[in-house]
């Protein structure tokens, strides 16, 4: 009888062990589910992430403003260039000849205008002289008229005096007309503001700019990309020669599903990771703007859902994310790289749309403004050089 009891004991303990393991497993499953629920409530529902994110940036196109033949190229793909650095030099021979002609034309015009001012003075002197002659003729006619009334002179002599008076009046009228015509050309002006000088100065300004623009400069600092120009190539205004990319000004464009945007606000913190550096490098960013339309809405051929069979597809909206500049300097990014973006939704103080208007220029260059200032300085120099010494500005 003891032998039968011993034989049943191992079989009885096996179900109890399985039951214990099942209970332990069930408890673990419940704990995992509870942990998942707690994680979702506390963390998961306050984060949205996407792998559909890419680095974007400004690509400043380098295009000529005047036509010409390329004689030198100052930078190659990947090279760092500074603002104002020479990138492409066009043959300046034609523009230099045109500039010299415009400078000579301005100098000649200034001297001609000086002659106009002198002609006004001459016309004024001639008018004064003829007015004196007219006064003498009037006095002579009046005196002869009295003498003719007393019979001291003949009527024929009086007629001659009348003819001389009429001729003097006509001469004064003609001289006054000439004086007014000369004065109208320079009235209320100085040499600098006289219309003929202004027209010649405008021609010189255009010729100077054309000559200066034969040297194509970098409008911003950055890295050269997509160089397509070659030495000896004949280029026309607007042709794409190369691009300059300021990599310190890149941003990330993350395309989130429309169902992920419910709690997304401007200014929320974003954690970014790049496939280039892997998981060892992360960036801190902020939501700068939420797209004003889906990608399909702004495509070249937007979807036409009002006709034919229709299948609902979850749309994606581009979200622009600003990246910390210091982190970009430590780990540079390139345009087009894939990124992973995770937005922290806890901060709900921001708005969905910007509440402030854009103020001032966000991206500008003064390279071309300096060329215009140099042109104005050259015009002033030529005008001053062709004025009389006493009229030149000190």
C-alpha cells in the first residue's frame, strides 16, 4: 500500500506546478498590461513620432545678372565660401568699354550744362542791353514827336524814329524769349540735379553695375553645391551656375499623420535623431510652424476625390522644426538627410497658428547694394572733376 502512494505523488505535483506557472504568467501579463496603460497615460499619449522627416535648408542659386563668357571659376563643389567672395568671373571687356563711354558722356554732359548756365547769363546781359536801347528809342521817338508837332522836323523823320522804336521793341521781345528758353533748361537746378546730367548719370550707373556684375559674388556664406558652369561657357542672365548652401541655417521638415496633430502646438520640444550619426547623436528642436495644407494639396497635380472610386487615405501634414544652432555646429547635417522626430506634447500653451506678423527681412544680403554705392561714388567724382574749381565741393 505504501508503494501505490509513492507512485501517485509525482503525478499529483505536476498539475500543481503547471498551475503555479500559469498563475505567475497571468500575473506578469496583467502587470505588463498595467505598465503599458500607465506608460500610455503618463508618457505615450504625450509623444508623437515619425520617421518621415528630412533635413531642409536654403539653396541660394547663383545666377548671372548680365550675359558673358566665363573666364574663371573661384569655387568647387563642397568648398566653403564667404559672403562677397568671387565665384565666377565673366569676360569684362565689353562692359569696361561701355563704362568708359558712359563716364565720358557724363563728363561731356556736365560741361555742356555748365555752358547752359553761362548762356543764361549771356542772354540776361543781351536782354539788358536791348532794354537800354529800347528806352533810348522811346525817348528819341517822344522827343521827335514833339518836334514834329511844332513843325521843327518832317513827318518822314518821325516815321524813321517810329521804325527804330518798333525794331527795338521786337529785339527786346526776341531777346526775352531767348533768355526764358535758356533759363527753362536750368531753372531751379544745380549741375548735379539738372535733367541732362541726371540722365547721363543714370546711364553711367547702369554701365557701372553691368561691369561690376561681370564678377559674380557669393551673396551669403556657405558651401558650394551643384556647380554646373564651365570655363569658356557663354551664359545668359538667369542661368543656374551653382548653389550656395548655408548649412548653419537648416531645419527639419517632419511629415506627421493628420491624426497626430490634435495636441501639437507651436514651441513644443522635439527630439531629433539622424540616420547619418545613428542613435549616439540627438538634437533638440522646437516646433516652428504647422503646415497650412497637406502634401497632396500643394502638389503639382492635387488629388481629385470628387470623381470615380474613392478610398480614404490618412494624409500627412508637414511640420517645420527649428534645430539648435550649437548642436548643428557640433554635428553638421546635410540637406535631404533622413531624420526621426519625436514631439513632446506636454506643453499645451502654444497656439496652432502664429499670432504675430512677420517683421523685417529673415534672409538678406547687402552684396549688391555695395555695388550701387560704388557707382554713386564714381558719378559724384566725375561731376566734381568737371566743375569749375570754385564750384567743387570741399
